[in-house]
C-alpha cells in the first residue's frame, strides 16, 4: 500500500500542475485529486488534555472516505497528550518539508528526526506507513541522509532547479533512529 501512496506523490510532483508560488503541501493537496486514496490535509493526530495544543500531520492518507469523527484518548491518566485512536481507513501519514539551498544539513536532519520522533509517539501513526517529502535546491544532495533513515526506500524527483526527496516506510515504529548523519553534540550554539 505504501508503494501506491509514494507512486501518487511521484506522479503529482512530475505533473504539469506544480505551482512554484505554492507550498509543497498545497501542491500535493491539489495534485492528489486523481489518487485512489483520500488525502486529509492538516490532520490532527494528538490533542493536549486541556485543548491548548494540537499535533497536526500534513496528510493522513486513508483508503476510503469515512466521515466518522476522530477519537482521542490518553494512554495513562497523567499523560499530557490525548492521541488519535486507530480506525481501519488510516493507512499512512505524509509529511512535507522545504529547505533553501543554504540550509545546513544538521538543521534538515534535526527537523526530519523531530517529525519522525513526534509521529512515533502516536501509536496509531507509529504502526502505519510514513512518508517524508523534502523539497530542496537541486544543488543539495541528501542521498546519505535518506539512505540512513529509509535505506533503499527513497526516491528523488528532479524538477527544474528543485529536487524532491521522498523517503518511506511501511511501519514507522520500525524506523531505526539510533544513528545520525550530523553529530548532535557538535552543533555550535548561536
């Protein structure tokens, strides 16, 4: 199933409708109208118990249109976050990031790890498919980063002066995050 989601993303990013004035997330949302999946943009995956904060995924990909309201629940009474409860239609989460040509590899890796870690904290998301799409200047090579986290499960779409890196896993929970490209202890504080 995750391969079909990635295939839809690749087709969308290769389509003529990509608008450079729009965000990567907005472009994907517009181009997914031909998909066999339901793409739910800005999907809430966790809510603070006091409703003061939410965690939002760029997209929740579903295999059917189900208008049933989302449900959230704490795992333990003292937990801060109420997390999204599983439903049969939830299949994958897709996250989008865009970086300029001068963005430090450390910052790219940190943002990616933060996204993956926070999604792993939501059990419903952690056991499903996960896709990270990164738009970056064509002069920047992120192969080593995507190989570290996604092994052979990544693809690069070249478009004009921009590359789109797409990494995926069938089960986010199994994604190995023990190693880094950039040592987090060597980053200089500003």
